[in-house]
C-alpha cells in the first residue's frame, strides 16, 4: 500500500516538474529581446571600432546555443538538459556555466533566507500560541498588534528603514554587501564573523516582516484547537498545563504552519530578490534579476528550474512526513 502511495507521489512530482519547466521555457521566449544580440552589442561597445563583426558573431553564438534551430527542437533539448541537470552556459557571461554561477550564489541566499525564515517561524509560532494560551500576559497582547503592523510592510521597506537609522545615521552596521571590501573569502572565523555581521540587517528585515504572519496563522489555529474534544478530555484528566500546551495544543495547531513553511522554503529565491537588491547582497535573487535584465535564457532556466525542484521536492517530503506528524492522515494514503 505504501509503495503505491509513494509511486503516485513520484509520478505527480515528475508531472509537476515537467509542466513547470515547460512554462519556464516558453515564457522568456515571449519577449522580442534577443539576448545574443544584446551580448554582441555589449562586446562591440567595449572593443575598438570595427574589431567586432556583429553579423558573424551573431551566427556563431546562435549556433553555439542552438537558437538557430526550430523552437520545438530547442524545447526537447532543454527538457533533456534540465532532467539531467545540465544547465548549459550563460549567454551574457559565456563561457561561464550556469551551474557554477548558481553554486556561487546559492550559499548566500540559503544562509540568509533559511536562517531568517526559521527564526521568524519559531518566534511567530511561539508568540501566536502563547497569545491564545496565556491571555493573562499583558505584554503578549500588546506585542501582537505591533508585529501585525510590521507584517503588512514589505521586506525591502523595512530594510530601507533599518539601513537609514542603523547603518547610515547610526553607523552600527554596514550599509550593504555580503562582506567587507577588505576581507578575503576564506573558511575561517574572521571571514565568517564578517559575513554574519553583514547579514544581520537583511536578516532582521525578513524576520520583522515575517514574524507577524506566522503569529497570526498560529493564533488562529490555536483558537480552533482549544475547543476540540481531546483538549477538554486532557483538561479533565488533570494533565499539567505545560504538557497540554506542547503535546496537545501546539502539536496539532502547528501542522498547517509546517505546510506553509515547506511552501515558503521552496520560494526563497523570489523572496530574496528585493532584499538582496536593497542591501547589495550577493545571492540567487540578484543573479536572477541580472539574468532577467539581459534576458539570459539559460541562466533564467537554471535558476527557475532549481526553484521548481525546491518547491516540488519540499512538497514531496512534506507529503511523506505529514502522516508522521498527523496520524489521522495515514488512512488516506491509498
């Protein structure tokens, strides 16, 4: 029974990836902009007059990237490359491979967004649960409206406010960048400390803007959980307040939060774009924006395909793990 369930989920994963990858291929092609021509024009502007034969280079680049072939043939080649994780070369940064560009930018985005998202998730979930469970705590009741207000403000606006007051006016933090200009990337404590110092403001902007969303979701689920029969039964048995809170209330109320977290984790790149732009932070968001500006097909394909895989795999893992979190779903696996 479980093998059939797993097979269905894997087939669904494959269909989702292929469908999303198909949209990923055709949408950038709707633009009338020619990325190869843009690249050659940039090369001619930085070279001596007459030293670049644009027409000859256009033919060479089109052949190199297969852009001279029929669109349907390009599509099947693209699908084959994506399914074998061959992300090809970047058009604007040729001969750099897209995979190398992603591997260079991915750790920055993951380090910033994953950490900030998990911190916001934990703080917001605990805050939302406690506001319902401990209604006698005045501080919690006053704190919730504040975080709700900040949750309505976009990441980048909070980031600009933090930059102005804490970096520009106060001088407590760097205005932007992933590390100091005087630092040299290395696997040592000094560089790690510098990177952490530069990530505090962008990370804080994400946490401040997200914590209210998680708190609101958990608060709503805790309200519904408190009226359930198993909560009344646990109270009638005389269980300790702490056990009722953690084992009965939070454990059941947090399930929708986990689902939302899995979806959010798969969309880290989209959430990182504006934050990375505001802070000048190196990462996938900045790389994707640059690729879109130049309509670099293969860089867009590579980054978005990684995002597609992240969402699809995270949902598959959630689908497999969810029955462990909620035994009630185990009877519906078939």
